[in-house]
C-alpha cells in the first residue's frame, strides 16, 4: 500500500491520503522539513498512489508502481541537485533542467493518470531556474502534480511558496530511526551501538545511515569524558598528559570527541539550571551526570564549554594537536571548584 514505507510522519501521510480519497490532490506541493525524514520518499509514494493500477490503491506492486520505483515510468520525473563539481562549489539545479522538465509536462500523461514531477532539494535552484519554474506554477499543466521538497522553505522565492500547498515533515523519534537502522544496515552492530547511533542522528534517517565510525567511537567515550570533566585536577596531571597523548593520535576522531564533550558540558549546565533531566542530549547518562553537576559551579561549566570551542577552532586550523589538548585540560583544571 502506498505510504506504508513512510514511518513517523502520520500527519503528512493523513493529509495526502485524504486528498486522494476526496480527489482534492493539489497541483503543487511543498514538502518541507529536516534532511532525511522521508520527504522525497513521500513524494514518490504520492506519485505511485496517483497512478496505481490496483483499485482502491491497495497496491501490492503493480506495473505502474514498480516502474515509478525503478524511475522508468514515462509520467514520473525526478529532478535532483547536480553534485558539486570542480567548477561549482554548491550542488545546484540549473535552469536547463527546469526547461527540460517543462517540455515534458506539456503533453498528456503517456500511460498513467497523472504526471508527477518531483523537484528534490528545491532550494538548490538558482534564481533563473526558480523563476522559470514559477511560470509552470502560474499556469499549471493539466493532469500534473508538482512536488517541491526543501529543508528550508525560507530560501525559496516567496512567489513559489505561495503557489504550493505546504506540508510540514518533522524530525523522527529515535525509536523509528532505530527500526529503520535495524532494517537497512547490513553489518552486525551491537544493540547499544545502534541505539547510540539512532540518538545521535538528530531525527534524520539519512544522517543515521551516514554516521561515521569516528562519531560512533566518540559517542562510546562519553562516560570517560564525563570522568574527565568531573575528575580532572592539578593533582592528576599524569592522567591529563596520558589522555592528551592518546587522543592526539586519533586525528579524525578528535572533532567528534570534542563535540561529545560540548554536549556533556551543555547537559551538565542544563541539569544545573533546571535541576532536572528534560531537554538533554544524553538522557541515558543522567544518573552519571547528576553528581558531576553537583560539584561543578555553573560558571566553571560555561568556561569549560568556551575552552572546548576554542580548541575546536584551533584544531580546525594547524595547531599542534597534543599541545592544544593539554592546554584545554589545564584550563579544565583551573576552573574546578565547589559550587
Ligand atoms: Zn500500484
């Protein structure tokens, strides 16, 4: 059945299903919301539902749906940003692609009921391309549904946005990302690592699938980092130097590691201010974070936060890694104290 593959987006799916039932499908949609939450997939599923050959749309894989899935349906068009190249620094949708599309939309559907054109990442259209597309929206071709997807609708021409029915997609809860990861990832990953990955994905499936090993490894170090925040002191300089030396070698994992450190410091400050565990980036570590939050004054946590950010900046440049880490930890030692 169309839309079955879209998880965690009940509201958009309900709106689309209803409009198909009531035959009030719009000639232009704007699906907007974070990266990797199912906007493009929903556009493809809508194209399938509008052309499905099975009565009632309870499709089990008819010819039309299969062709759309394989991108060989003559009435289905998908325009995506061209990849970054040596000459253009940003992925873009150029005017030529929009003109090509317009030519194809002049004709009646070839074998389906409705032509569907999806412009994925519509904010990558350059101004000329966007203005050209505007003409199509002003005089929509018959039997055609146009779907724009965008992460940030404010980057689109307001005249474009105003001619589309907007449908908002939200971040996905970690449980849903976990379900998708379990299905999509082929390698065997320990359940606690999968959970960590789902939590680190910020509600985006594409981010969860792309999440690199360094980031996962950094996530596994959170408890060590917490010990460091709570326990670092001038009495334990040997630990400071050992830590700096170990991590200085892991160049690629260093930025993710410092990000985790920032996340923990942020959480400690939240616990300190709000006295509770809501809005945390690391809710699973609440019981370990509480005692650290108790002994660290808020100004110290904020100073540490600034120091980590400064170190991140230095390391993004050409700073000596081990020296930068040692300096960071010495600053940590200086900011310790009782609340
Ligand atoms: Zn079908």
